[in-house]
C-alpha cells in the first residue's frame, strides 16, 4: 500500500506538530518550575520577616542557646 501525497503531508504535519508540542512542553515546564520556585522563596521570606516583626513587637526575647 502506497501513501498518496495528501497522506504523506498529513503525517508529516502530525509529526511536526507532535515534536513542537513536546519541545514547548519541555521548555515551559523548566521555565515555570524556576518561576514558581522563585515566587515561593520570595513569599517565604516575606512571611519570615512578618513573623520576626510580630515577635519583636510583642517584646518576646529569643534566647541564643
């Protein structure tokens, strides 16, 4: 069974679309992971500062044991 020109073009297009989606997914997953890690780190720093300010405002002293 031989494939016609339309079938070959269709299969070629499907292969290119598949490769493009795979490459985009690889790139986006790495970019999103880095961005989310940075966002979580910044949020944790803000929360730690807020906790430190709250502790300082209550007058509680932390011992250095």
